[in-house]
């Protein structure tokens, strides 16, 4: 499915044009009160649209039921999501619920064309790339439910950098790390191909080259970061993610850290563990060269240097029970995409190594690599 994409500052004002192309006359808007307020000010044509903001940061399956009920009651004919990954995942789950006959079909992503509801995604963060994918993650009684269907990929995307202005600093950092992790994971995924590697490369370089100035508020860097996020989504739409993402979901629940923070916590360790596999050395060397680092052993230090520089804390080492819970929570399906097979013991080891704080000299070396990167 070809996505209609509009880019640029204040491009959200072109929403009516995209709605007309997709045949949307009365949308339901999924988003926070803050971003929907901005949308209403910039696009008064949608002022009368019903708004669904009753979703959780980690979307609950029940959220989609409430959103679908509003969609039907208001007799809507399209979905507009404006916000981060949670918002866009909720919109996808609403569409899935509208086009499935029962709860089991919903959780199995067995969609039918019951209700036509074209979907427009307007990201309010630069990181998840959810606007480019057909996947959604929701939770039922604390357990993750993965939705996956071609019809869940948004029909239209608006990339407006102006919407990122009020994003809190921590979430800007965490979302950028998510895009970087997705680019790296997609590049080494077993499902990678020539097309996915192009998108993954653009995501990785887009984040690395713009992160410092993006966090400083440079308008060009903001635009570049938003596109890097979109590229990371296009990459994982082809390849899916790997172990770092699979290991992140329970971390966010238990540790209370953002998704991108959780992904980057384990990614350097996973890289180091793969260096121990002879068959991975060529791929990791290729990737490190693409990242303009040359030596593949330097990359994990660079990634940790970013974490330290952004003051993204390494949580305290969990107790044995929590480590077991984390290890048991990893989705085996996600590990099928990981380039090397990992046992439960190796997953547990990866968590332990990721939680181990560095000595001061090691930390300073990692910081130096990042701070001098690109000079």
C-alpha cells in the first residue's frame, strides 16, 4: 500500500487536502488534549470532530473498544491520530476492532472489511516510526498483544516538525534512541534486504548527525530527526525488530522508563555479545563503517556514550526474581528476527550486563567517543 506523505513546517494545515483525497468527511481524532488543541487552532475545519483521548501510555486493549464505540456512535468515516506511538497504536487497534468480528479475531489480527475507515497519522514525537508501520502493541491484563495487518498501516502521514516543540526533554531523548535502535536492529535483522538497509541507514545517520542540534532546538535538525524516525519505521515495516525491542517491553513496565530508553539500555550489550559470533563480524563491521566508526568494537561504546551524555540513567541491578521475570517475558517471535539464536540464559546475561554500571574510566571513554563523533 502506497502512503500519502506530506512534510514540512505547518504541513498539518494541509490535513483537509489529505482528508479529501482519502474520502474522510467526519473523522474521529485520537490524541491528547494538548495536541488536539493545537490541531484545532491550525485546522479549524476539524473543530467539530469527536476526540478520543482516553487511552493509556501503554495502550490497553479496552481503550480500542471505547474508541470504536465512539467511532460508531458519532458515525465517523475515518481516523486521525496525532501524538506518539501510544496514540497511533490506539488508532490502529480501534481500526482493528472495527474490522473484526470478535475478541479472538482481534487478538489474532484477522481483519475483515467490515467498516471502511481510512487512517491518517500525524506524529507528535520523532522516534517510534509507527506512522510507517502495520503493527500495534496493546496490553491486556498486563500482557502484550501484538497486532499486525497490512490494513493497519496508515493511509496518510503528515510530518510536521512544529508539533515537536513542546515535547518534554526526556521524551525527545527517548524517542530519538528508539529510532536509532530501530535502524540498527533493522539493519542486522534476519529479514533485512537492500530496501530495508537503505531506510535503516537513513534512520541511523539521521539520528547520529542531528541528535545534538535537535536537542538544542535547531529547526533543520528537528525536521531531519522527524524524517529519521519515519525512515526507521519504514525499515522495521520490512524487517521487524529484534532482541533489543523484545527485551524492552517488560523493562518499561517494571522500571518505569520510556521505550526508547529501554531499547538502548540493552542494545550495546547485544552488539558486544554478537561480536563473539564469527558469522556476525562482517555484518557488524559493515554497519560500523556505515556509522563512520570503522572498528565494530567502538560502536557499543558510542551507544553507551550517548546514554551517559543524555543522562539516561542505568537502573539499579534488579533482584533475582525480577531478572527471571524479565527473561521469561521476552517474545520468542521477536527473537526469530534476531541475527543469532539466544537462549534464556543468554537473555538473562544480557540483562545483567546491561544493568552493570561502568567504572569511571570506561564511562569517560564512552563519553569522549560520542562527544567527538562527527567532528
